[in-house]
């Protein structure tokens, strides 16, 4: 899932206005930010098989440290504790921790049966929504635009950066998602994948930071 994770982050801002959008984006995508580094060092493995599903060519071979349910809980707890240590805000820390954990449950909906439950067990699960391009587009778009709506209506722009930054960010997501779904498959090269993911995350997080610092919560 791509848009759905960020849609959740947008929407959560309404109930956790003291948490920056940048932090929420990092939280919901934390394991996907960590994942390319583990690929680079061959701790986790992925293969590119065009046509593997209707939506993505990635065959996720081995990634229990980032995408198992057990480690989702661990990463969520650690993220919540780190946030609390710096901010001393228990409610927001819980939200951040749950945002990290949410990644596994949203992935469970779209992935084939490749999501591990534990670090070393063989049981893997996934509902396989990625086998239907139309349903994936429908559900991800609904989650994303619902989240954007909640964010846009619970914050207001302080200036043009806050106004146009939001719509630039939304437009970038739409274009990136369409490219991911309908563009050519990526190279089956870990260094290339690492760079492409790093550039994508850098753009998204930079736009999120610029947008949110120029908007204020109306709650």
C-alpha cells in the first residue's frame, strides 16, 4: 500500500494536532524507510517479477525485521517511547506508536500471503488486494482522499506556502502512485531500488514539512 498509509497520516492529524505531519508520515512509513537499508545489506530480500501481481512487480522474499507483525509492535513501542522522551506528551506518543503499527495492518489488506507474523516462523498472511488493480485504486484512493479532507478541514493555511504546498503534495502523490501502477517496472537492482526509494521519501517528507509548518490546526 502506498496512498493508504499517507492518507491515514493525513487523517490522524485531526485527532493529534500536536504531532507534526512530518512525524506522522515518518511513523506510518517507518518500516518502509528502514527496509531499503536492510535490502542494501542483504538482511532482507526482494525480487522484481513484472506481472507478479496486477499492481506491483515486487516479490517480497524475506523481510521479517521490517514487516512482521511482531516487529511492527516492537517498532511501534520504540517509536512511541522515543517521541514521549523528547515531547513528554503521552497521548501523542501513543498515536505515533499506533501509526507505526498501522503499517502492517494496511499492508495485510493489499499484500499477497507474504507478511510474516513473527521473526522466525513460517506463517505468512495477506489478503492479496494487489491482485485486483481496480479494487486497489478504489480503496487506496478512498483512504487517501478521506485523510486529505480531514487534514484540509482541520487545519488552515497561514500563507500561500501552506495553501499551495498541500495541493502540490497531493498532486505529487497522485502522479507518483499512477507511475508506480502503470509505469515501467523498476530495475532488479538493490542499489537502484535504494536510491529511488530514498529520493521518493526525501521529496515527500520535504513537502510534508514545508506544508505543515505553514498551516495551523483549527481544533
